[in-house]
């Protein structure tokens, strides 16, 4: 069986490298033939902060905002105490009171992300960013270019990232994107996991929640049908799959570990959003609208940066007891204007702001549309082009003099503080 020493890239026999004495050995029958990879930076935000603050190396570290915010990520030491991403900060502090807590520095993380991406794109043009710290790669046909099969190229990449950027990655190598992602998740941190023909048998007894896009609601629905494991789901025939709804066949295909998605160089965004968590719960509609407006402005700017438009809006609210509410509305025409986004979200908010106390509000654009379709107006709508021209003038002034140079009237009523 082929085996690779991750410390010196030597093809070895056994569990110890005869060349360097290393014990980080990857064994797999298909090691030297598979070419689809998933790269996942380990505890990314926390790893960057520990790199920049060596005194934090052996301490539990949480990246998150305020007492009422949520955990963006945490280091592996903090995870030993039960801290997890998306956990409320107050609970994380209870589980690990000795943890160091830092606010996210997104500009710094984005810079490191771009550095990682540049290293990936030096290996293959087929790199698809999936998030700030994840990407899929297709290394098919690159062996002649690099003088080595993909497994060795990936091993070199991991050491280069660790040496030059001071963070670590986990690697999944498989025959398709979904399997590669599942592989990367199995070996963290600093993992290199290969999944090949044995994957179906290996994963058959795993919970269905392991599969991508199978959330808690879907898990509960499958449980009512007696389906708990991936193997049980994979065994369904076409008739039984149709009972799961219009996505039943696709769900069964995932359980069978089938995935024909190519690696696309450009990430296809499904939604763009902005949200904020309040320092104290808010129930008043006017106060909620004051929080909503700057989020609509932020969403409009993000749509511009992504060269996208909103074909619909999604209002997100989280109650004081952490119950999530989402309300959506399709727009008559795509937009990138904060005013239009705000006006579409207002009636959605009005129906929810009936005395309930909320701790978070967010606004998203979904589905997305091409930027060229945004805010065109027509014979019956002559105001939208004027709004667009006004916004473009404001954007130019803000670019030149800063965001505070021009403020709309709604922004002059400051919202309550955030946590």
C-alpha cells in the first residue's frame, strides 16, 4: 500500500520514515491517484492571533464579540472545555472562564486568506474558495507540471503554509468534492486524510447529520422515518427517496457519496448578509428599524463589492431565548440600494415587532441576481434611477472623504449599543 511521509515527502513502507525518521505517515491504496482536495485552515482566526501573539500559544483563546455576541472561532485548547463556534459568548465564558477573548480582526484574517489562496493558485488554476478559510482544489493533470502526484504536492503545501504563514491546514483527498470535505474534517488539526473506495463502508454507520446541507430539521424529519445513519439513507430506493420531498433523490445521492460538482475557480455566492447583536434586548419597532438601517447600508456596499444584486430580502431575528425567525420577500426587481432593501424589510419587521424582545437582527440578499439587472427602473418607475444616481454620488463622496462625510437622516438617530 502506498504511504507518504508528511515530513519529507518520501514514499515509505511501514509506520516510520526511513529517510527522516518521521512518523506522520499517510497510508491509502489510492494515495497516488486521487486528485480532488479540500483545504481547511485549522481554527483560522485563533491560529492567526496566536501566530501574532506567541504568549497566547498555550492558552485557551476565543475569538468573538462581547458578552452577548457569539463565538466566531476558538482554538483547540478552548474546545477541550466544550467551547464551539456559534456558541453564545456568555456560555463560552462559563465553560472556560480562564480563556483569553479577542475581537475578530477581519482585515488581518482576509489578508492571510489571500496569501493562502495565492499559494493554492500556484498549484492549479482550479481553486474554488468556499469561505475565508476553506477551498476546494482539482489537481488532475498536474503531476507532470510539479514532478509529483497531488498527494505529495499537498504535503509540500501544508509545510509551506506552516513555515511561511505560521498557521496550519488540514487536507482531505478524494475522488469528489464532498468526500474531500468529509476527509478534511476527520483529521483536524494538521490532518491529511484520504477517502477512496472504502468510504461507503466506513461512513455507513455515521449519523446523517455528517452530510453537507443536512441540518437539524432534516435530521428530525429523517428520524421520524427511522433513518438515522448514512447507510440507512443510502439504501433507500427511488420510490422511498421521493417520499422525502423534491430533494429526496439528491439527498440519497449524497448519502451514497455521489458528487459530480466540478471545482469552479470562482465561488458562487448564494447569499450576502449583514447582522448585529444588541447589548440589551430590543422590542420597540422604531428602535429595531434604527438598527436595521445601517445593516441595509452595509448590505448594499457588500453587494457592490461582490458585483451582485438582491432579487429578494431575508430578515433575520433572534429572540431573547435564542429562537431564530427568518422572513423573506421576493423583490419586483433586483436592487443594490439600501433604501429599497430597507423599505422591503420594513413590513417584514413590522409583523414581528409585536412586543417580542430580540437580541439580534440581520438582513440578507437571497436569491442573488446579476449586478447589471439592478435598479434599472422603467416607464412606471422613474424614481429608482434617481435613487441610484443619488447613491452613486454619495458613494463617491464617501470614497474620497470617508463614510462619515455623508449621512442620511435615518442614520442621525443612533441605535443602541452593541455587544
